[in-house]
């Protein structure tokens, strides 16, 4: 049957026009990519992992809106709109999801396999995420070690303690694939830990240093950077000369010598340097998608999530346990402020003060209470 031309025309007019092609995840990744890949070498590694998490946890309708972002700032704004959380909070949720997998995973089979990188011996399980990311880990660990030591001219102090390390003189870094087995024993509920201890070899005191990291994927490089910074601080603050001069015969003598040489570092300074390595030099810059640390902190302050510096320096254990990331991020930002306005020498003297009371040692070194710098810090 022949259809009248008028009817055909009417049907065509009534048919909805074909919409333009909607932006996709691939389009977004291309738009957010840095013009010079060298400025953000981890963009191509971390961004797919982050977007994978979003696709598992955000509805398709909301993701369609997110894919429309034209640049980094628009992406961060839309991310907060569609998830109700900023990038830092979304990242924490991502780690929580990964954590569930790590808790459920059995202890990985196979013996540890090793790789040497700079001052470290890296230990990982066969076919684990750490082994797949080995080249990234080797580069990240050695660069963080060098960067943190150079920050406060700590190389000489670090080397003095480093020469006292037992065995082959290397720092063992264990990259756990799951919490089961040794991972649970070494890490508890944390994602990383660094220890400094002592032992006796041929009647002489020797140091032992070990780093443990729950390595889930390349985002765990953030934990690695933080723990490597802790190792640098522990070795730098230790009085190697005082420890080495003791002739040791038993554990009691070892304990006395170790405690005499161990200089305590305030938690504020320890954690601040850990996150300074991460947010001001490491993964933050290498990814290229995170906001500048100061912007993150300003947003946290606007939400009432930060503390006055005096309270932060006092090291409230309850706040630190519940808000560890905010604590260390704010401490890192204040260290950045001190380095820019007071210079590295005073910060270095604060590190070597040996006084665990942060407020007391700060006032002695800087000649003023930290509360006097509150306004200057936040207005800078």
C-alpha cells in the first residue's frame, strides 16, 4: 500500500530528533589529562582506578552528569555535587571499599619475593598488586627518601643512623597484599607502620628499621610516601653517636643505650612531615587531579573540621585517632608555612630538640607560642 506523502511528512516531524552524543568516561579522562604528561606522571595510573570506584558506587544518571566536566575544577565541583562528598572524602570511601576486600582476602600463597631499590629491600608476594606496580614503588620510595632528607638538610644525620643498621644495612619494606596472616599482626587496623628498634651484633648496638604497608593498588603509594617520611625522621632524630659509643652485653644495656639516644619527635611534627611528603611533593603533584593542599584545608576549615593550632600541637589523641587525615594535613600545611616564613633551620632545630611536648619545644625554638601565628597562618 502506498503511504500518502502528507502522512510520511507528519511522521517525520513527529519523530524526536536524535540527541547529541553524550559525554563518556573516556571523553572525561582525555579532557582532564595534563597537556604535558611529565607534570603528572601518575595521572594515567590513578585516574582509571578512581573512576572505576565511582562507577561501582554512583548511579549511571549521576555519572552522566560527572562525565560532562570540562576541566579539573569543574570535575571536582561536580564530584561533590553528585556524591555529596569532596575528593578527599570520596578517596576515604574508596579505601574503605578496598579495605573490605583486603579483610576478606586470605593470606596470599607463596614466599616473599624481594627487590632492592635505593636504601630499601622491598618484599612482596608473587602476583600481587605490589609486584605489578614494582617499578612505580621503587621510584616512589627512593624519591620520597631523598626528597624528605633534603627538605631539612637531614642527609648527614640520616646516614649516621643508617650506617648502624643491622644485617645488610637496608631498610625492609613489606608490602602486604591482605590483612590476613602477617599483615594483621604487623598492621592491626592501620594501612601502614614504621618501626625503629635496636639489637646487639658482636657486642655493639645496631639499629633495625622496618616499614609495613597494606598495598591494595597504586593509591597505596600515598601510604608508602607517608611511612618513608617517618623512617627518615626516626633515623635523623636518633643520636647515632651516643648509641654507638656503648659496649653492650645484654638486653638491659641495649635498652639503656637505645633510650638515651632516642630523641622523641612531637606527633604534630612527625605526622606533618609524613603528609608534607605526600601532599606538597609526592602523590598530590604526581596525580594532577587533587586540589592544592591549601584549598583542601580551607574547605575543611569552612566545614568546621580543623582545630586551632594550639590544640593541634597539643596532640589530642582522640582527635588524631578519629581525624587522622585532617590532623596530618593541617600539620603539613603549617610546616609549609613555617618553611616559607621562618626558614628550614628553625624547623630543623625543632625536630632535633628532643622535647616530646610540641608546644614547649615550639616556643623555645621559635620564641613564641604557636597560637600567636594562628592568624598569620590562615591569612597567608
